[in-house]
């Protein structure tokens, strides 16, 4: 139980009661959830899976009865409520695609949400196609979101009194440079149920030099941002020899984190990077293990399957598509939702937590290059290699057709023909095909919707 004791003590709900504290209702609920998560992470895999199926059966029954989209979809399944749900029955449930959610609209929303699940909210995500995916949330899904956030802080033994700052997508004007938004609580503190130190937020659209200047003024202990932005900040600080004496850790999210970015962060700021794997419409999928660089599935919040091309589960060392079932969303149940990511399954973790291991998140479908012979794979480029050839600050490669690429660059100066030729060779060698390439130069390569940045994307 040592990790629970690292939680900050909530305020008492009783006059004069200071220790041990009798917390109010919100804080008591959060502590009760964390207490259970602290235990279930060590459960034997069989026990964990049985508990997941017991919970999933409730979601399945509810979806069949009250969600028009699932009514007919599950007709062919022999399972009836009351019978145990098995892996075999589970594997017969059809996958839910992003397009299915878009097409279903509110037919994916429950007609009879239990009142106890509280207020309904909406998450709308803009996909690569621009057509949004709309998913409902409830107080119950939000409680699990907070619990997983807090679990991440606890795993990493964060100092809850310190200052945490985030540089990310912020649709509010209050997060603009030069001040950014100043808050008195960290995200996930469940509206104050769990006390924390202050937090601050800066919009990801702020130029990197201004981000660095802003961060220096915050005297922050923790920084949260996207991997591509961290990389840009580190490059800037490397040139100017800027360090942040109070900074203890960086947390990244939303995009793929390259091992080279972790190394660069050690080198330039001398702090570790911890990555979390989330998906906007479902929340926390996996948190980085506190002792290793791989990820632990958040099995209490969702069933995470990694499926190979033939639909069978990937084993350790194999890669497959990530399929998610939210165990607590009764407002718009997501059952076997193919979120469009690929991941590699890992071996059981020596830390002793039995939450399944994802060794690495490989990428999204649109991050794959397709060769004229039909081969597909996720390309990996090293920034260092680019810099060895030419003064490249930032790059983005877009596959336009089967044999042509567009290479967008931010450089310190205009490149000479010889440098462009060397880059062309480097990229062709990496991809294993002599693509036709056109080079374009930018002051800054614009981020996609939601502030995300992809260094390779396919428009095929
Ligand atoms: Zn572990």
C-alpha cells in the first residue's frame, strides 16, 4: 500500500478533524477508486480478465437493450445475459470502425442511461478526413479519467505540491502568450477533491522561442507537451544552452514518442520523459511503467486487444491493431472499437504489475508508407541523420502518390542543391524506394487539427 500513502491528503469534511481525515464525498470516491486500482494492478492475469468480462457483460447487455446501433449488430451472438462471457464469445463480436461511429450518429447513444451515471458531456474529435467522431461522456467516465490521471502521478511518485505546466492544444484565449492560463489545480484533481499545487497552460500555437521564455518564468517541476513540440523546444535550448533548474520530468502524450527524443531530453535538460498513451474519444489506454519504457494497459478502464490481420490476438513480440472496449461508458458504448492505431505486445513486466504490456505504439494507419509493390510499413527517421546532411530544424514528409513524396522543411538557411540531393538519398534509402520528391520550405510547418504534428503522413 506504500503508493497510496503518497497521495495528498484531502480536506476534511468535519469541523476540527485534521487527522486522520474524514474526506467529503468526491474525495472519498476518488480515494476508494485509487485504493481498488492499487490492488487490481497486482492481480493474476486470469483474475483481471474475469473481472473485465464481468464488467463487459454489463456494458454488452445495456448496449443490446438500449442502444439502437447494437440491437441488430449483436443478434447473431449466442450469449445471453447471466451466462459467463468467454474469450470465444467475445471474439465473435464485430469490430466498431471510426466510420461506423460517424454513420451511426446518435443511434450509438443509449436511450436509457442510468441516472446514477450523472451529467452527459460530449467529446468531438476531428479526424484526418475532417468528419468528426462524437462520443458522449458521463460523470462515471470522467471519474475513471481522473483516477487514471492520478494513478499516473502516483506511479511516478510526483510531488503533488509542485507546479505542473502544460503546453498543448488550448482552444481558450486565456492560454495565449505572454501569460498563458494560470490555474490553482492540476488536471485530474477532480475539481479539488484531491489537493495539488498550481498549474499553468500555454497554447501549442505559441512559437517555440516564446514557449521556452514562458517556461523559464513558470519555475515548473513538471512539463506536459507533445513529443514533436518537446523535440523542437529541446533543439532550441540545445543551441542556446538553456536549462530549467526546477524541472524534474517531462510527460508526453497524443503523438508517437521516439526513443531519440527521450535521449535528447536527457542530454539537453537532464530530465526523464514519461509517455502516456491516450485516445481522445476513449481516454487513457496505457500508462508508461514507472520502472520501464513500455506501457501498462489500463485494464480497469477498458479491454485492450491487439489483433493481427486474421483477427487473432497478437502475442509478445507481434504487432497488431489496437481495439478498445470502454468498460464504463454506458452513454455511447464503444465495444471493440478499432481506433486506427497499431501496437506491439510486450512480455509480462518485471515490475510485477499484471496489467498487460504494450511494448511500443507503432503508429496510425495514415502514418504508413506504401511502396509501389504494395509493401506497407511505418517509416522511422532520425533527426540526427537529417542534421548531419543539412541544417534542418523540422521536417514533414507527405506521400502524395504511390511513387511521389512532398518534403516540407524548416531550415536555418536556404539549402544548396547538393544538400537537397543528400536528403533525397537519405529518404529514399530509409524508405527503400527512389520516390520522386519535391521540396518546400516553411518558416514553421503548420500543426494539424487539435495541435498534433505528424512527421510522416500518407494521403493515399
Ligand atoms: Zn511494469
